[in-house]
C-alpha cells in the first residue's frame, strides 16, 4: 500500500492540474496563483468554484463536467485522494479542473479578494469534538470572506444533523442569508 502511495505522489508531481506547495510557501505568504487562477492555471476567464475537503474529487469532476464554462479547484490535504481526481480530470481532458493540496487553514494564501464565486463543502467531517475545526465554523467563514465575491455562495451538503443545525445557527447569528435548507433531502 505505501509503495503505491509513493508512486502516486511521484506521478502527481508531473500533473499540470495539481498544485502542491511546500508548507513554507503557503504559511503566512501569498502563493503565486493568488488572484491569478484564471490566467495562470486555467488560461481562460470564468467563475472560480472551490470544493473544500474534496477527497477524491468526484464532486469537483462532476461539477466541471456539468458546467464547462466554470473553473473548479478541489482542495484537500490528502495527496493520495487528490491523485484520483487529478488523474480522472487529465484522462477526461477537463481543462477547467485543478487540485490544490493544502490545509484549509491556509486557504486565504491562495485566493485573492473577490476571486472565488462559490464554495462547496460536501459532506465534511462534522468534527463533533473540535467545533473550531468545522469547515463552517466562524473561523473558516471569516477566512472565506477574504476571497469570496460579494454575493458569493457557500453550499453545504451534509448528512450530519449536528453540523446542519450548527451551521444554520451560526448563519443566523452572523446574519448570513440562507437561501435554501432542508433536513429531509
């Protein structure tokens, strides 16, 4: 298993759709793509959509296939997971997909003010014991504000009742507009 993982990491180094900065290149610094994703990564204009905690990138790939005029960035820290999504995007010649391997805590280092149109949080870990690590916590919502366009959207899909209710209460507390929500999907 470890050998296969190392082979995938080595293969991914040559993928043009994967950005894997060293920790020091992102920690408290602006990455070279910050504010320049459309020009430097995608080579075309378009809305920028993030999937945070993308795992193997199935949702990122699916959205990119459905909306070819948009540019998608899947973000996760796990390289073995990202490999699958990146490989699929290359095989299917999806030029509107990239993957960023980093910690969500460093996300503001990679995107400039108003650069992102939408954020998807698809079935994130509800972090039952560590609320501050929830991707919909105040800590992260404040980070997203740094690069989300005015009127931008954050989509949350979860099967965790705890996370759903927590996020709704946080949205109300912060006077954020909730467009649609349901507890019975």
